[in-house]
C-alpha cells in the first residue's frame, strides 16, 4: 500500500498556486497580497523572495496533509483487514482481498494435504498387510506339508502350535487398547482355537471308560465279576490304557486286578471304582446284604 501512495504523491512536483491557494489559510494569503500598501516600498526582488517563501510553506502544508491522509488510510486498512485503494490516478479502485478469506483458503489447503497424507499412509499399510497375508498362507502350507510328510511332532499340542505359527506373520489392525486389543487380535484367536481343537480331539481319541456288574446286590461273602472297557466316542472298544480297580469301602467289598468283587461282612452300599490313565474314573454301586 505504501508503494501505491508514494507513486500517487510526487513530492518533488511543482504545485499550481491556484490549487494550493484553496488549501491555504486565508490569513497568510492576505499577507502575500501584492496590492497591500506595505509592499509598495519593497523592490521586486524582495517581493519575489517573499512569494517563494510563501510558496514553499504552501507546498510543505500540502505534503503534510497528504501524509496525514495516507497514514489514516493505512490505519483503516490494518484495522478492517480490507479496503479500497487506487494503484494509479485515474484507474478504478482495487479492492484488496480480505485476510479472513485467504486464511480460510490456506486452512482448506492444509486440511486437504493432511487428508491426502493420511490416505497415502493407510494405502501403504493396507498393501503391507496384504503382502504379509500372502507370506502367512505360504508358511501355513509349508508347515502342513512338513507334518504330513514326516508325521512330526507326535504331541497334539505342538502340532497345533506349529499350524498356528504362520499367523504371526500377519499384521492386523488394532482393535481397542489393553487387554481388549490383545483378546481380539486374530493371531491370538487363531492360536487359541487351534489349541482348543487339539484338546477336544485328544479327549475324543482317548474315548471314555465304561464299567458294569451283572447285578446291584451281593450277599455277604459272595463274589461277582465287574466288566470294564475303554470305548471311543462312537462306542467301539479302544485298545489303550490298562484298567485298575478299587472300592470305596474295603470293609464292605474288595476287588482284585481282574475285576472280581468279593463282599465283606458288613452290609451297605459300596462303590467299585474303575480307573484308566488320562480318563475320568467310573464308579459302579453295589449293595452288600
């Protein structure tokens, strides 16, 4: 703005006396009237010198007024943030854009740049997750083929952990914080699922223990044979762990290694207990008369 005002105001220009007389104080103009009587005694050189001094004072006054107008306009422009200025005399006014609009444009540009950067990072992370998923699939195939070819390891839980190991190559998105993020991690869920299925499968392969007696009553001193076997989930006999026998009260009944129960001298209910390694025990009640 200061450069435009400087161009408008030619401080070294010769000002017209008629124009400057309009801004000049009437009292000083009267002092410079050449027809006044007190100027009659002066020579032409003195009158010319007085006129030059008066002219210089008028020019200085005009400059001060122009500087005052310029400073006021600049103050209004700074206060309002916008204003109308003239770049050249005779040209149409030029409206300066409001700083608030420029700031809004800069803010929108900044927000767009931030959003664009965030989108680029998200796309890069998505590509990385896809690449890791491909490697996890390849690793899972290799692990399965290894166990099928070499039938190792024999432990069901180790086999489950090996199958779940390729999940560690994944890079899933975080879901929450703390324990919630850990519990909802697909790698944790996959590993837990593999171990749970291995446990259920191992229990299913072991089957269950069954035991029974021909009757539920036994006379004192009498004997009976308890039948016991391990069966699979489908009910077929399984050749596996050895069955051991016991009773809950030996004063009422005893049992040998072959499952032969002998009643004692005391009457009452007694349990014949069948046990096998890795399986829940089985109890069969007998009443001694």
